């Protein structure tokens, strides 16, 4: 008797239940067979407390587009008492890979960003020059200004609260990290040399000496 | 082949027209052939400052529309053989000419003159685009006020995108040294540090400038006033001479003059 091909493997891990999916069959076949095989093991899909089980789906080396992901999630959640927390795949499209690279890149530029100019970038930015009053620099990563920051800097535009803003001369009209905004206090000097801004544990934007960055954001320290 | 220099500012009323008239006059005084071009269509006044208003027959729009030849529209200055004005139209709209037309016109003028100074209207719209179209160089005029410096910065940003225009140089106009000293107005160093461009000159706020504009005799004609000397120095720097920023451009005492000379701060 030929061995029955396993389209879905259930695996209990420390993080919870995992569904490993076959990555060689056509997607349609996979969905059909997965449903069938899961039905056969229904007993394993019931939690002790009668709650829905949280599962992480691993699609292996199969590429899943947005639509595929939605379909897979819906099938699992409507047919079985499961909550899909994540769908993982080893494969990304070239477009997604490019986007990932852009977010991880270090953009270097030497120029003055002038009043009325709004720059929207991806990745970390090293600006050799100034952000003038009335100018705006936004990026998904962190901002390092070798010069004066007098305008608006917005780091972590995709919501990354670990992003930081650092400047040789900090005299901004407004700073933003992710969704946290801070303006200089009225009637108070809020300027200094070699400062950095970060979001603290309470979720508010704070300024510190740039030398503290390595402690506040160990991931930036650069040494193992 | 001459060079075309646009005089611009972003903000209105900071002294573009006055600067154009005076630098042009100072260049003519030094023996150069100069043509002043007023691109402030609808609000012309370069002709008034030059005292040439009554001689206008044709204007820039007439040339662009082919109603006359370029030579017919050029008005010779009262004082200098080598100084001419191409006036703007008073009754038309800014859209009456396109950048491409100004570019052609300026190219034609460059065959004939050493310098073409283009007086730009305030703002960053059509009029600005027209004025910049034919320029090789740019002078940005600002006063020592935050709003004026902010607009100068905006204009420098736009000029940096015009690949045919060299990095602009700065004129800080209407300086009142007592206010600068007391910290009531921005000082020149601060302005230059924000705008990050080379300083071409500084001009004091001088009643003589207003009086001479009203009488149609540009201040640069008189050898006495501080502003006049400042304009003459700017003209020399435009021509490549290195003239230090000196006392007479500012109202400084003898002591600070000496300090400046020694490289100390006043
Ligand atoms: N250095 C100066 N000292 C005193 N008054 C000055 C000086 N420069 C310019 N002015 C005065 O300021 C006023 C505005 O100058 P001007 O017309 O040259 O500005 P503008 O930038 O051309 O204005 P617009 O944007 O309307 O074209 C005029 O009354 C002029 O006489
Ligand atoms: Mg004017």
C-alpha cells in the first residue's frame, strides 16, 4: 500500500500549535486535502478549555499572495475552531523583497533640505547637511543629521517606535517618532548639540545626549 | 557672449527691483554693457526706478507676441550708453508669456550684452518660472526677517532644481545695524548659516535708496551713500573680483572696522 501523502502536519511547540503545509502540490489540491486530513484529526484541534486554538501556519517554500493568504485563513477559521495568528512562508516576491531591502537600507545624502521641501524616504537616513525651518524629512527608519535639525523630522513612519532621531545640532520645530509627536516647549530653550530623540517606555518622546543611544537602543550599538 | 542673472526673493517688497536697478547701474558704471529685463508683468516698476517710464513704447509682451522687434523695445538709459531696459507690460497678465519665449529672448540679448539682469516678480508661480527660464546665475535677495529668510530658503530650494542655473548667491538688504547688534533682527552670519549659500553682499537700510528710487536716479550713481558703495561692491564681486565685506556697507564704527580687518568679530 502506497503511503498516504501528508498535506498537513500538526506540531505542538513552545509557542503553540503549528500547521506545516505541503509545499509541492497545487494550491487547490492543498486546500482540499488539508481540509480532509484535518477533519480526520479533529480531536487534536480541540483545546481543553473549549476555546479556539491559536495556530501558526507555515507554508514552507510556497509563495502566497494576499488573496491566497486570506483564503487559507478563512478556510481554517470557518471550518475548524482555530485562530490563525500568522502565516509564514520562506518565499517572498521580488517586489516584497525590494521593499524589505529598502526598509533596511541606509540612505546617505549630502544636501540642505529647504523650506517647503518634504522628503519621504524608506530606511535609515544619514543627512550630511541641515533640515531647515519649514522643511520636513520623513522615513520608515531612523534619522541621523550631521548638521542642524531646525525643521520637522519624522522617523519610524510605518509605526516603528524603536526608530530614533539624532542631530549634531538639535533645534527642531517638531519631532515625530511613529505616532508620537513632540513640539518644543513654549518659551523654553530646547536646543543642544549632539542630541537624540527616542520614545521611552511610557510611550512619550524624550531627548537625550546622543552618547546614550547605545544604551537606549542596544540594537544600534553595532558590537556583539 | 554675456551672462543672464535673475534677481529673485520669494517674498515681495524685499528689494529685488531696487537691487536689479542698482547692480545694473554699477555694472554700467564699470563699463559693461547691461540690459535690465523686467519680468514683473502687470506690476512693472523697474522703469520707474530707472526714471525711464516716459520712454516706453513697446514692452516684453510685444516682443514675445511678435508685435515688434527686440531692438525696438529696448530703452536706452539716460546716463549710460551701454545700459538698456526691456520693460514689462503693464496691462497684461503674467500668463501672457511662456518661459520658452523668455528663454529665447534672453538668449538673443546675451549675444549683445555683457550682463542681462532679470527682475523677478514675487512668488513662485508663473512669473517666477518665466524669470528663471533664461538665467545662468541667480541672486537671492532677503531682508533680515524670519519670514523673508524662510521664503529665500524656499526659492533657493527651487533654484537648485533648475540645472541651468548656478548655485544662487545672496544679498541681505535693508540691514539696520543697531537692530542686528542688539539682537532684535537676525544677523548676517545666522542668515548665511541657514541658507548655506555664498554671500554676495549686504546693503544697509538707507533713506537715500528710497529718495533716489523716487527720483528715478538709482542710488548707485551717487558715490557717497553707504548703499551706493554696497551696490558697487556687489557689481565688482559679480565680475569675479574679491572685495571684502567692509565697513562702508555697514554702519560700523572705526573700532569694529579694525577688528573686522584683523579677523575678529565686531
Ligand atoms: N536698502 C534699502 N534701503 C531703504 N529702502 C529700500 C532698500 N531697498 C529697497 N528699499 C525700498 O523698499 C521698497 C521695496 O523695494 P523693491 O520695489 O525693490 O522691492 P521688490 O522686491 O522689487 O518688490 P516686489 O516684490 O513688489 O517686486 C521700495 O520702496 C524701496 O525703495
Ligand atoms: Mg519688484
